[in-house]
C-alpha cells in the first residue's frame, strides 16, 4: 500500500488527482482519495486536536473521537490546554445510547457541550465536581451532588433529588422532585419546576437565586439573598 502523503495535494492539479493511478488499487478512484488524501489530513487533525485538549463524542473510535463518554473522560489529557482550571473540552456530535452517555466516574476540569440541549444528553450517575456543562441536557440520578460546577443553557432533569454546592446555573430548565441549594450557589434566569420542594439548606446563608421562575415557594426562603427578584408560577 502506498505511503500516506499530502505531497500530491501540493504538486498536482485537481484534474491530475482525479486521473492518477497508484498502487493502492487497480484504479485510484475513491481508494486513492481515502489513502493518499483523507488519511494524512485526518492524522494532522488528530495531532492538532489531541494536543489542544479537544475530544469529540460520536460513532468514531480514533482519538480524538470516542463512542463512549466515560472512556473519553478517562483518556489521558495532560497539561493546561485551557488554563489551570480547564484541561479538556468535549463536544457531543452524536447522541448515543444511555450506556455510552453515562458519567460514572468523575473527571474534573472538563467542559462538556453539545450542538443543542434539546437533542443531546448525558447521564450523571455519580457526584460531579469542577465541570462546565453548556447546551446539553443533564439527566441526573437520585441523590447526585454537583459541586464547583458551571451550568449554562442546559436542561437538568431528575426523577429524584439532587443537590448543588458552590455551583452556578444560568438560563436553564430544571425539572426534579427536590432541588437542595447549599452554600455559595448562584442561580440566574432559570425555570425551576420541583414536584416536591425547592430547598435552601438552612445551614447556609450565602446562595443567590435571581430572576428565576419557580412553581414552589422555596423552603427557608429567607436564605436566598436575592429572593425579591423571583417569580412564583404555580403552573410552571
């Protein structure tokens, strides 16, 4: 098989590339394009993205592409590609089955995003810390705790209860049984629907909920530092 090279891209015209015959097959055709053009270009892209900390979740399996989010998160990503507090950026390009979308072991210092929160989701089955989620639905298992996270323009759904601590949530739809807000949380411009209760943990007095719509009056409402800016909509 011919050696991968991109030299032909530099030395030949498009017409010559179409006409060329090579030892990759009886007639160059698609096989030539795949072997001599696509493969080296893919190798270059892989090298660039791998070194900068970008990973992609889809049906492909060659780094930086993965077909299982936990395998992706467990991949070796060193250095500080995005600064000291963020070392890995994941883009969900294709919705896979639940098993491939479940985060069961936490990997901090990661941003996970998708093309649209209405069509792409991940499942959080373990406590999560130091992650950024953007434009994705989070299906949260019962009793999961989110700590030191940033969540922007997402859906958060949970059939049970979940808890947040030192976490910022902005422009999200939250649908759960119980949401417990602990210390140093900031919630802005959200719609919060709880079938049971929305709770400010009585042990903390320094969380903020600003310009949110809720269907329940929060328990320990006085612990919300910005309670006067919220609207309670019973049928939310």
